[in-house]
């Protein structure tokens, strides 16, 4: 009888979070300058979007694509999709990026409090949560990668 391997829930949640973040980035492009400002992209990106420059939507679309790929890798690690190339390495890298990005607010708090804004606190907290889900899931599936 074939062993039934259950899907890894923390990696599925991590994939969903990355997919939601990717979708939000797409929404920012269509939402325009007000959305760039609301989500903390900075006045330069918002002003560029308002002026019709290609830089803001291209950068935002590239971020959305990266997040979409990260969602696919998390689903692959969870067992929902077939194994993707370099799965163990890429999942480890994704987890590290989320966790390190999650520590930015702490680093700013310690080293440069003047730059610590609500954007850095919230985005760091969000990335830390994403990273924790990925880390828990990665630890659980490591033997199978």
C-alpha cells in the first residue's frame, strides 16, 4: 500500500500569504499613486506612478512575480505541487529572506530610530509572520526534500 503523505499546512499557509502579497502588489499597480502611498512604497514611487512613468509598475510587477514564484515553491514543499528545481535550497532562501526582512524594524530600532516608521514596523511584522510559517513548514518537511 502506498504511503499517504499529508500536505504540510504551515507551508500552504505560507504559500497563501505570499500569493495574497503578490495579488496586493498587482492591486497597487491598478490602484495608482494613492495605493502606492497607502502601502508605504514611498513618495518617489507614488509620484512616478502619478506621472505615468514605467518604473513603479514594472518594479511592483516584478515583486508580485517573485512572490508568486515563492508561493509556488511553498506549495511544492508542502506536497501540493510536484517538486520544483532546487526545492530545499530555494525554500531555505525564501525563509531566510522573510525572516531577515522581518528583523529590519528591530535593526532600525537599535541603530537608526529616526528612520523607523509605521511602514517598517508593520511590514517587518508581516514578513516575520510569513517567515515563521515558512520556517515551521520547512523544518517539518526537511527530511522529504
